[in-house]
């Protein structure tokens, strides 16, 4: 694996495997889509578990209800934290695209090899 600069600058590294990935479908676009869907699925699963925890704790303690949730307005600190969380999720979801871009920028293939691959398709 090699480290390349990430989306938010050189301090954030993206680790990419050396060599060609083994596709699980008939093309790299479908592999990218599958990776993105899986990243979203993980995020939704974690989110649903946390939501379930909040619902159970609220119910057990006689806490807030739906009207309280609808009336809530987030403050600046909450909005900043939410923005950070959204960025983290987007970073995970689009990781596969950053990896492919980094791989293209670091691979040293010659023109004849690339053209041979296109001829085989």
C-alpha cells in the first residue's frame, strides 16, 4: 500500500493498494458504485443503531417526544459538528474515487500497455 495526499490536503493521507484491484463485477464503474453503496450502507446502519438507542433511552426515562424534535433548532456548535460529520461520511463514500484518482496519478504504465488493454475490450 502507498499513501497519497487526500482530499483535504497533504496532512490527510489516502492509502491505496499497489497493483490492479480484483473486480467483483464486469467493470470498474460497477466496482466503484458497489463500494460507495457499501460505505453508505455502513453509515446508515450505524445511524439507525444510534437512533434506536436514543429512542429506547428516551422512552425508558420519560424523555422528549416527536414535538420536541420538530421544535428543536440547532445552535452554531451543533451545526459545525454536523458539518464535520457530513464531511466524514462523504469522505468515506467517495474514498474509492479518490483511490482511483490517486492510483492513476501514481501508476507508471506506458502507452503501449494501456492501448493493449483497450484493444482487448
